[in-house]
C-alpha cells in the first residue's frame, strides 16, 4: 500500500510544488490550487522544502514557483523529478537573461 503526502502548490501557473517532508522516491504526492488538483509519483527522493515538477518542463522553459519565475530548465525535467540547481538555471539579477 502506498502512502500519499501533500505539497505546496501556491499558484495555478506553478509547474513545481514544494514538499512538506523528506520524501522517498516512489512516494505519491498530492497538490492542489483552486480547480487544479494533482497526484504525482516522485522519481527521486526529495528533501523537505525542495521542489518537484508537477508536469513535464522542457529545456529552456520558465520554471514557476508561487506564481513567480524562479529560473529556466537547463534540461528536460520529467513529471515527479527533483527540481534544484542541477536542472534549474537562475535568471534573477542576470542582465543577459530576461526573467
């Protein structure tokens, strides 16, 4: 029997959600915002406070958290994959990239 955990999805445009506990790979995580309700199976273990993709994010696409652009994908990111510095390139404070 699989357990389901919750994550924070603050804005309907978010393509990542934040986990509320240390979670193991293969865990099912639910997140919702308004009419948007998701259940995602994690592909990797994800530490408390980190993000995972709630949908496929293609290389170069903007990553939205809390309704704000936090960077762009440096590679394709699968649904349920950990989103962090290894696959997210920050855009804030950079004059060469429009966030």
